[in-house]
C-alpha cells in the first residue's frame, strides 16, 4: 500500500482531492495534524476535516495531543463526523510543539504515551494508528516507546526513522527501523526519503518485512511517483497531460476555497516549491512563479513551463 503523508501547508484538502481525481494511486490520505485550543478544535481546521472535502476512499485525520483528555475530545468529534480511524502524531519535531509535550515531545515520556493510549482504548470506539519518530533527543528512547505501543491494539505504526533534532534531513537510521520491525507487534509502515523508484526499490530490498509505504515530499515533487512505483507505464504525452490536469484542478480548487485571487496565488506559489522539481530548469521555473504578481502573469509563466516539460 502507498499512503500520502500529512504535510502541513501542502497536502491540504484541495491537494488531496486533486491528486485522488487525477492519479488514483494512493491507498490512504492522512490529513495534516489538527489540535485543540481551550478544549475545542480550532475553526481553521474545519474545512480540512469536513467530510464533504474528504470523499476519497480512506482518509485518516491526524491529531496532536498532550494528554488522554485531548485525544479523547478530538477522537469524539472526529468519530462523530464519520471517521473510522485516527492517527496520533508522535513525530512532529518543532520546539513549538515538542515543548508543549506534543508530537515528538511525547517520546521522552513513555508513561505519558501509555496514559494517552490507555484512555483512548478504554473510551473510544474508533481505530488508532501512530506516526512515530526515533526519539526526541536520541534513538535510545525508541525501545521504551515500542514497549508501550505493544501493549495496545494499535492499527499500524508509521515510522520515520529520524530523531526530532534532525527535522527532515540528515541520515535515515536504517538500523533503528530494522530494530522496530523486529520489536513491534503492529504492522509497520515505512516513511522517509522515498524520492524516486530507485530509492523505493532500495528500501524495499532493505526492509523485507515491510509492504506498506508512506510518501511525502517525493509525491509533492513528482505526483506520478506512486504510479511509477506501482509499475504503471505511461507515455510522456500521457504523463504531461496528467500533470497539466492535476495543476488545473489544484488551481481551480484554491480559487474556489480562498476568499480572493491573491490568496489563491499564494497557495499556488507554495505548491510550486515542490512541484517545480518535476520540470527541467526547476529553479528558474520556481523563481518565475514566485515573481508573478497576479493571476494573468502566473498563467503565462505556467503555460511556458508546461510547454518546456
Ligand atoms: C512541510 C512539512 C509539513 C509536515 N507536516 C506534517 C504533519 O502535519 N504531520 C505529520 O505527521 N508529519 C508532517 N510532516 C512529516 C511528513 O509527514 C513526513 O514524515 C516527512 O516529510 C518524511 O517523509 P518524506 O521524506 O516522504 O517527505 C511534515 C513535513 C514537512 C516537510
């Protein structure tokens, strides 16, 4: 199976719907994390989790929670909306999150993880999966967290084998992943640095027990990557026309979702941070997109970029 990773600011409901409609290559879409303020889900997240905006087959909302109470509150609201499963974020590396005891901040306190899971499994109906890193400070934290995870009927564990201080770069800790694949009782999904069919094949050969993969930036840079990994053969003409259609859907989606054209343009500029990598001379393409002052200028830059594909 291939999952689309949650990437805050990138894989939002517009992106997910457009990707599903054009490529039909993802088995599950993970909604970037939502969190609570004063025990309420912030209104800015409503559109992300609204069932009308999430009509794909399998969509999993992700939550950041600092304790069992927060997870229970969010789980109730999400299950009421009709979601059957929820993903708990144990990986977000940013100090703003970890200092509040959320995301990877929980990895240093396995007792807290235990409390959160105990509360969920004794009070909630739905299924729970976990998205994990190796540790907050060091991968020596991993073993105790795995011991806790093994006590509960978790649906699956998605593991990005880096510690929080690495953020999203530096060496992937392959040994830590292999250790987790031996120690964890749950289905394990690999996540991290799959940017091409070649890197996928390497990981596939290295992690023989793994058959489920979560892809993030690799899809943002090349939305056709899951199709390529599945071995779907497409002509260049077909690939280019799918990318063109995908861009069209994303643009139309943002024009509809944003209150004005300027905001839609800003979302498109964000989209091109990664999407430009699919184009020859990608730095130049991105620079021109960034400079576009209005939608007319943007459209003309984009036409030239697609002509050069
Ligand atoms: C800009 C950005 C935003 C992210 N947002 C989230 C998020 O909301 N929840 C989460 O679990 N991980 C988040 N991640 C991590 C990704 O889901 C993924 O674990 C990471 O990018 C490694 O996978 P990749 O190498 O395939 O991209 C984010 C990563 C980036 C770069």
